[in-house]
C-alpha cells in the first residue's frame, strides 16, 4: 500500500472560513491538506477528509516545554562557549563574556537560552565529555547563582554532559543526534523528566556534508524524525516533552534546505512542537550575498518569518534583538496591535 503524507496548507489570514482547523493549537489555521507520496504530490483534499488520528495530531495544542507556552512564537538565544563554532567561535569562552552575553540576549527578548560546549559545524571534531563539561557546567551554574531566571537548554549529544547540566540548572536537552549518538542520553532525559529536542542529521558533524543524498528530503527527514520520536517514547520520554528540528544545514545541500523550509508544516503531523535553527547558516549567505556569518541577520529573519507562517513555535537564533523585533511586527500585522 502506498504511504501517504499530509501537509497542511497553513494560513494566518483573519478571514478564516467556517470549518477551518487550528494548526497545532497555535496562530495558524488550515482548511486544505496536500497529499504527498514517494511518487509526488497527489493534490489537495479538504481538511475534514483527514484520517481521524492525524487530524488530532495536527490540531491538538502543544503542551508547554520548559515552561514556555507553545501557542506563541518563542525565541531561543544561542550561546556557544566553544573556540570553533562557525559564527561566534571563541567570543564567549570566558565565563564573564558568556554571562554578559546571556544577560544581553535576555534583555533583548529571548525566551530560552541554548548553551553549547561542542561545535557541530560541518567538519567539526568531537570534543571529550570532560572538556564539554568544563565549558558549559560552570556557565550554567553561574547564571543560576546570579539569578538568571529564564529556562536554559543544554546543547549536547552526551549523557555525562546532560547529567551535570540538568543538575546545575538546565531545563531542556537539545541533541543534534536525536538521542542516537550516546545510548545513555535517553535514560538521562527520561529519568530527569526533562523535555528534549530531537534534531535530524544523517551522520556526525565531521562527515555530514560529504555529498548528502536523499530520495525525497522532506519525506526522508519526516520518517527519520518519526523513528526517533518513537525511540524516545520507548525510552520513557512522552511525546508531550519532545520537540523536533529538521536539522537545516546538517547533512543537507542548499536545495535540501529550501525543500525542507517549503514543507515545514508537514512536521506538525508528528504531534510535537517544532524548533527551527537557520540562524546565520551558510546557504543564507549564498543566496543573500552575505559572506560573513555576522552579516546574515536579515536573511535569518526572512526565514524565521516564513517559518512563523507555517506555525513553527521555537526559533534558535544568534541575533535575538533583530528577530524579536521582526516577530513583533509580523504579529502586529497578522494578529493586530493594541499598543
């Protein structure tokens, strides 16, 4: 039997027709769905013709993650305490610089901070758990000791790092390997009752950009994430505590990235909140003509707004002030502004 995939055609217009369904309990709605197969698009059907179980997954409100409501856009600020991250490597290695950066992003409107001690840029070498812990643990502890109240995400693939981070104040585990790198990490997350972000990547950072190939990138990534969500549930992590990330730029070409961005609404069918990390990625510079990573904030904002129009809830970015301002203006146009 041919497997079918259902991509809701997300809308935000105030003129909402009778019978339109809410998308993931958020700000978008849909009344039509594109039916996709491995043979290509099979056209549109009314939303009312969806299978009942999929209709429930597409429409049900997403529970809060790490205390953040998923019925509105949330901005995750990036803090890399690494010497070799592609955009800001080395800038925030010193604890004082890291703390100042975190507080600045909080003041700019960030909702959650993502701290990473291992670069996962293309070609990056793996860092030992001890080194990663030495970079991240003291920063999280210092933030909490200093009264930093926002949720903190630990960006790690390793159980040992997550254990300490959760003990000293992290609220969420963000794993670019979707719990496939370290077999102990799923148990750590489940045991702590913590939420987790599962990101798609076809292989480790050192090899992921070596001629990545897909039969159909949108459907392949969807199926891979469905498998990782099922594995997380089997390990004791309920779907309500899982968000998913299609892994833009991780084992993908420019065309792969664009295909995923065009089809983002498909992933709502997995019943999880969505996180998108496009900030300052190389393909933004390739298309937008910005060679330096720090010059890619306008392109990052453009993609963020396109993702908002498909109901993506969490946006992981370097340029918090610019993205928060853009989101507020987008919301004012789409949903009204009362001062």
